[in-house]
């Protein structure tokens, strides 16, 4: 974020990124990609947890 000299300039500095749709779209796309990359690992970990729980209940 840029430093601002006055409260008015700070307001202008904040309004620009808040109103920039492409900036928000870029962050949403990055979050979607991060989630997609983590999903497979999460599913494997969840499957392993269920298997270990079943083994511990049987033993």
C-alpha cells in the first residue's frame, strides 16, 4: 500500500484498489487455484484418517 500525506489522499489511495474489479478477480483466481491444489492432499489425508480410525476401533 502506498503512504499518503493526508486523510483525503489516503481515502483516494484506498478507493482505487477497492473499486478495481480486475484486482479482486486476480485475488479470487489465485484463491481458487490454491484451493484446487490443496484439495487432493486434503482428500488423501481425510481418507487416511478414516482408515486409521477404523483400524483403531477394530483393534
